C-alpha cells in the first residue's frame, strides 16, 4: 500500500524534528548566544525540502537557572531549553508540528494536517 500524501507530509515533519534535535543537542549555549543559535537552527532546518517555516525559541530563563547551579557560563542545548514549531508543505498538504516540554520530556507532536487527501 502506498502512503497517502498526508502521511508523507507527516513523515517529512518527523525528519525535520529528528534532524533539528539530534544535530543541535549538545551545542554549548548561553543566554547571550541563544538568539543567534535559534536563528541558525531555523535557517539550517528551513534548507530541507518541503520545509516552509521553522520557529525556534530558546528558553533563556531556563538557561539562566541551569547556569546558576554550575560553575561555567553555558549549558548544553537539550529539549528542555527549546520550544519549536515547524510547517511542512508537501504536495499541497500542510503539516504544523511543535515541540515543547511535557513533564520532563521534550514532546514532538503534530498540531494539524490539512490540504490534499
């Protein structure tokens, strides 16, 4: 059975999240570098096929709290410090997906799937 266009669009969103998370997790980040890192992540992921838009917010208050508990002025980027939304347009189907913390886990989810069958 061939996948439907919406299924393929959702798969593309999953690829974008896999790349985003596993490429950038572990990157050193501080409140001062959070904005430029967020923009770099957005631009890198937007280069991928079918990706219309990516929005990354690095949660600087959480960065500051984590840094206050240690002796160095940065932390390694993990999902707990990010909120992400991405939009994929695959053959007329638009997928909106997001990532945010759910309890102690960075949950990636489909928010909407619309357009072609």
